[in-house]
């Protein structure tokens, strides 16, 4: 299940809990149409790639400090964080592009593949 963070402390604890998994952060807004369109795909991807990544959502209106920290200006924007470092990002509700970034940063095709680390 995709987790919605409550605040900056919650966000930091989620990064800690992810350990060496890729963390995909979806910066969204409740009023954002494209954000609503991509949301079901995020759930699908979380299930497909559960062994390799963690998806968390940040509501930019509820967590303005996080949006400012990461210079988020459009929604949805996806940040890819590995070991607490941002390794990539892009904006837009493009599910195919999003999945290509998952593969790029996890080196695999989902839970059915075995990729040495």
C-alpha cells in the first residue's frame, strides 16, 4: 500500500525504514487531476515492485516544508531517493515513464525477477 506521509518527521522515518530500497516520492495535491489519474498505477507498481522499492506520497498543501525543500513546482513530481540521496526526478503523470525509472534505478522488471545486488 502506498503511504501518505503526515509531516517532515514522518517522511524522514520512512526514508530510514526503507533502508537500501529505492524510495519513490510522489508529490501530489488533492485538487490535481493528473495526480488522481496516476494514483491507481502507483498502487499497482507498489505491489509489482514491493521487494525493490517503497512508494510514499507527499501532499504539497499539507507538507509545504517538504515541497519547498525539494523545489517542487508542479504536480505530480516524482523523486527517486536511494540511501537518503535524490538520484532522479521527473514531473508528470506518465505511468510508462515512471515504470522505466523504476527499472533504471532497481535494475529489474519486478518481483518475478532475481537481480544480484
